[in-house]
C-alpha cells in the first residue's frame, strides 16, 4: 500500500493500521482476504421503487441534457424535464448471479477495509486519505476477482476534473444535506456504452466507440497508463474487447444498512443492446467540463417493460456490486414505503482489467 499510494503516508485523518476487529430542476448524480459468506436477503414482500428514464421523444445526443456542478455539488446532473418516473419491482440479486451472465455480482470488502483502518464508525467521506484507502482496496479486489495474472488500472473519470481526484482515489457520493460531494445519480444509465459513444461522434460500432472514448480522456490518462507501459491503442482495445474490459466496483460506505436511494442494476439479459434496436433504447448525451467533453448513455422509458431489476436489500457497509461499465444499466432509486431522509454514502471505481503482461508488452486480453 505504501509503495503505490505515498499520499497515505502523510494522512491527517487516521493512522492506516488494522482496526481492533480486523435554474432547471435536476436529477443528480489492502490485504487480500477471502470474501466472508454474504448474508442472504430476508424473504419479504416484493420491493417497489421509483426510477427515472429519458423520455422516448428526446433527441439522441440532446446537447443540454446535463449540467456540470449542479446545486453546488461536484459532478453533474441530468435535466429533470427530460426524464420520467417509472415504478419498478425489485428482485434481490441471486446468490448465483455472475458478472459474465447477469452483468452484476456481489462481493464484500469489509475485512479488507478494516485491514487498512477503515470502519463504518470512522469513515470520513471528505478525507482524501480515506478515499485513497478505499480505492486501493477496490483495485486489489478487482485483481483478485479476475486474477491470477490480471492487473487493475484505475480509470480516472470526471472526478479528475470535478473534485481534483488523483490516481487510486475512489469517487465518493454522499446524499447528506449540505455535503459538497457528489449526490446519487437518479437516471438509469451506462457510463460508457460503446455503440452509443460511437453514434454520438458520428461513427459506428464498438471499436469506434472505444477509440472515441479513450481519445476523449487520454490527456488525463496518459501519465497514469505510462506506469503500466500501456499506450492509447492498447487501452482502446482493452475497452472494446470487454473481456472483461472496464468494470465498476460500487461499495456501500453507509453505517449500518442502506435504507434509501440504493443502487439498482438491470439484468443485462433483459435488455436488447445490439444493433439499431439497442441504440433506440438509449440516448448518449454530452457531459461537459472545462477541458473535458465526456458522454453519458441514458436508458429510455421504452426499455422498462421487459426489464428485470436487481438490488441488494439492506446493503451493509463494505458490500460491493461488481458490474460492467460498458453494458450494465444502473441507477439510484427512491424506495417506496421507506423514509426519504435517510442518507447514503457510497464509493465507486472504474477499473481496467488487463493482463499482467501488459506491464511489459502493452498488450491486452484477447
């Protein structure tokens, strides 16, 4: 940990050591150990939630869909007038669900967080050193999940230009009123849906989408990838192949259980994402910051009818959702029949999974 994150040596938040227990309304946005058995969700009545989707008649690529820095928060927000609410019936993530089949699976990093001194009692989302510690744990967990012989490379995202994040620092969200950190995203989306990215830039296909995506960010990524001897072409190929390519690890950092605004993911088997039908189900829109013109792909309402919606009921501190950055739709939702004022803290990282040989050959999984 010390060799890769020297910033942690000068932290002022806590000593890194093992714990004793080892004017538009907008919709906003370690030590490697074996996972402990995840508790099965209690059998209960089906949960229902309100989620937001882009209206079917909003033009693809609508220029004013997102606003950076909305409501004084880091990140960006999606214009509410372009969205419409839908009621979803939520299904607990099956214990046998996998990243490869459903597009999502459950992991647990509570023990790893405790090993670097992070607990639900001391975690401070405003502390950079805490965010770096969480990031190091998530990268190691990704390598453990897809290894041996794999390396995780942190994808710097909009938090690099809106929040001054550094390599290895997890992006944290905090719904507590008054926080300046990112809020929860209430818009079903895929961060980097490659066919949508390609269409936005007047291209076609995953390969062109991957090239455009990497080209957009390369000015920010180049120093990060240099340490792994990876160039722009190798990075774009990694994204395009999706084996697994770019993954997202989303971890609950809420004390106790998440009671409101949980993350819900769509079973990727329940939506058509290929060809023209796939593009009709989404709209890829620009997200603009100073020095960066990014994109976000939002699901349209027409995709809801056949969807299957997964969640982790009463998700606890340290539990993780692993899903694809390029093919798994996801969003925060408002649970019905639950208090609206319960805060949620979480962190996420987008991580490239590359062959360990990339460090010397700049080649990716084929």
